[in-house]
C-alpha cells in the first residue's frame, strides 16, 4: 500500500526573518534549502518517491544527490515542506528524513565550531554548553502520514500540536536573534569585568582570518544559530561544496545601482576622482580600504559624514570628510545631454515577495505532477527575470520568490513574474500569482521590512484583495507611508488596463518626463484632504478604502482638481490635459479586487502617493 508522507522543517520565520544584513537573509534561505534537500535525499534512500516539489533538474537537489555538473548552485530553491510516497513503513521513512537533517545540520555547525569558535570558547562562560543547547534544540521536523484529500491539511493540523519546546535562554541575548542567548555567556550588566570579558570573547572570534570586522561587526554578539548563518559561507568545509557569497550586495548598493550606472556614463572623470580620494583618505588615516560591501555608503553625503557608516581611522580630522563631501557633490552636479543634474542616489530599495495562489486547489484540479513541472519551469527562470530588472534573487523555490531590486524596475519585475507563472501552466488552468513590493528606506531594519512585506503579501494582496493581486507599499523610517493594492488587470467601464502600466503613466506625469510641467505634489495632498472629508474619514491611513457619497461624480471632481493644478502651473492646454489625466488618476484611485472581476466604487489615495514617490523616491523635484 502506498502512503503519502508530508514532512516540514521549521521554524522558517525565526530562521529567515531574523536577519540583519542581506547576506544573512540569503544564507538563511540557502541553508534551509540545503537541509531540506538532505532530508528529501534521506527519505528517498529509505525507499520513497518525492512527489512535491519536483526535484528532477533542481540544481541544489542534484548537487546534494551527487550529480555535480556546471556551476555551484547559489540560490536556495527548495521549500521547507515536501511530500513523498512510499510503500515502506511511514515512520521509518520519516525518521530517515529527520536523521538526514540532523546529520547535515551537525556537519555545518561542527565545521564552524572547529574552524572559528572552539578556541575563543575557552575564554567564554559556559560557551560550550550554550552552543550545544542551541544547536541541538533549534529545528523542529514534523510529519504526517495517510490519505490526505486536503493536500496538506493533515500537516496543517499537526502543526497546531505544539510538541517542540525549546529550552529557556538565560543571560544577554543575541543582537540578531533576540530570543537566544549570545555565545560568550557573560552578562554585561553584572560588572565591568563581565563586560570586558564578553567583549574580549568576541574580539577573539573577530580576530580569525575568516571572520574580521566585515563578517562580525564591533557591536554584534551572536547566538550559535546566528553565528552559523553568518559564517558557514566563509568556512570551506561547512557544506559539501564552496558557495561564493563574498560579493552579496547590501541594500544601499542595490538602491544606488541605477544611479551609479548613470554616474559612470555621465561623469566618469568625477566618479574616478572621488573614488581615488576615498581610497587615499582610507590609506592616509590607516583605516581599512572600503570594501565592496560598504562602497555604496560612500555615495551618500549623510553617510560620508557618519563614522559608523563610512569608517576612517579614529581621530580623523573633520576636514577630510568635508573634502570628500565636496568631491561627491561635484558628481551630483554633473549633467548629461539633458542638461539636468545627476542628483543623489536613491536611499530606497525594493523588497519583492511573491507566492502562487491556491496551490492546493491546483493540485486537486490537475494533479501534482503537472503542477510540479510547471513550478520547476517557473522557478528556473526567476533569477533571469530578476536580473533583467537589475535585482538579485534571494530565494526561488516552488511557487515562492524573494528578491531585492532597485526602485525603478521593481513593479515591472513583479508583473513579469506573475505573467511567467501564469504561462508556466497549460492554458485554461487559471494559475495565478500574488506579489508584494515594499519600497524600503535603507535605514529601516531588514527584519522589519521582511515582516511588513510578508504582511502585504498574505493579508493584503491575498486575503484582502482576493489573490491574483499586487500590493505595493513605501516603508519610510517613520513607518508605512502608503499602501496600494490592485488586481494585476483593472477593468473600468468595460476597458481592461494593466495596473503597473497605468501606474507608470501616472509616474511620468508626476516626473514631468513627457515634455510638460507634470502633476504637482500639492494636488495629491489636497485631494487626500478633500476625499477624507467627503468619505467621512478625517484621518486617512495607508491602505484605506472608502465609498464616496453616492451623489459625488468622481470623474468631474478629479477633472476640476487637476485642471486647477494645471492652471496654477500656467500649463498650456490645461482643459485638454485635465480630461486625459483625470482618467489616468481615476485608473489608480478606484479599488480593483480580483475576486470581484473589476473596479468597485471604493476609492483610496494611495495609488497617487505611490506614483508621486516613484517619480522622486527621495523627494527631489517633488515640491512643485
């Protein structure tokens, strides 16, 4: 008799989301995928067939299975939940998967311990005990066996049975994974001696040639789990192969990449002069040469003045930094063929999360094999789609995608992923993908951005808007600035329009790139104030929708407001443009839910706020 066995490895949220830097985020996803691959391989060797995901052709699984051709897989591509079928006893197969996870995890951790931690641990206070406790108790592997018509329903119910109880974690906590004790074992608040010993422990870890201040910052004190995440990519024997993670870009680098391309094209001499000056300042003051992970910090004036963001030797005269600021400003002022100054690089980047809709229903409708093959075809093309939009893929496995991109191409990338996901399935199947794009300020903690992007995807795009949707928000240091959710295709008055394309047209009107004065920022705030009063919402929150009074002609209202704005700008042909632009504004002002098949009567101002942001992410030129 063939038995279905579902296996899940967790905690995913506590492992992936608790990341301080982009490489931590990638390392979490990659290591979890590696452990899942080893679990699948263990189950397969015990006499089972992997049903989902489809692992044939998956680079990471093929390398785990010993078929190591081509480049080393660099992206996590396997989900933490997999399904197998077996004619062997289900418990024996599940135990084989569990033992494979334990062996793989211990192998990675032992390599990090022996290479980096073992010697400093002698100067710790119970560091060996802390290490063993955390490494042994972190992962929870759950499984179910039997007939499961709900396609994962048994496993979902099993997860409600809380059988995994991690031990208490005393002492000072990890600066990245806040619920776990940091590894030295000393408590800083007890005495000056304890603080000095704690610092001394981490100084010894940092002194290792594989670590240094780039892999472990001065203020970081990590638990065993966070330390393994941080260091396994630089410990050659941690995996069964070496994966190059040395040039993983920072969020600052990702956000600044379009600007840097333009700067090198427009002002190559000024860029070189500034780069040489930065290198000379570091050399002259005895500071470490700026590395690729920190280079983009030197592209921002505010960061150049910040010792933590752009370190030079202690005691460096302020004049040195001001000289660098002066040279950087010459790059900002450089002009191209348009005669417009280059300006500053963006302080924002985009975090993109995407997920297939109603996958269980698809499996029941067309079967697991066709679904698996379609997902394999989709995920194999995700890195290329993301790279085409100047982004980096963090994870692409099954129907899930996590990527980081510069601001300009993020929404187009999300749309391209949704289109490719749909086309990966046969015509008529009705497979759809929802996505969240969170435009995030580089000063916002990565963990907070990940949690917010997850909320936008699950609660807003999927549950709130009926799936097959896009949720796009702007996260500034002070909180969420705006949140626009829409079906990918908006239908208004019998006309279908692509949501991203409609928003793009509006962005160009705000930017004034179509040869006219453009829409003003004051228009947005005036309309928000007026609509708030008309819709009886004195305080409009991001993502809010409201029904206007039944006797309000939205089209006429928009036309009048836009015409007034154009007249104030002394724009020629204000009447004609007002009619055209009112339609564009209405195209993003009205709510479009995928489960209603069109555009409803509810209105929200967030589409306008988002368009204004995309026209000038850092506020430049937005004060017209």
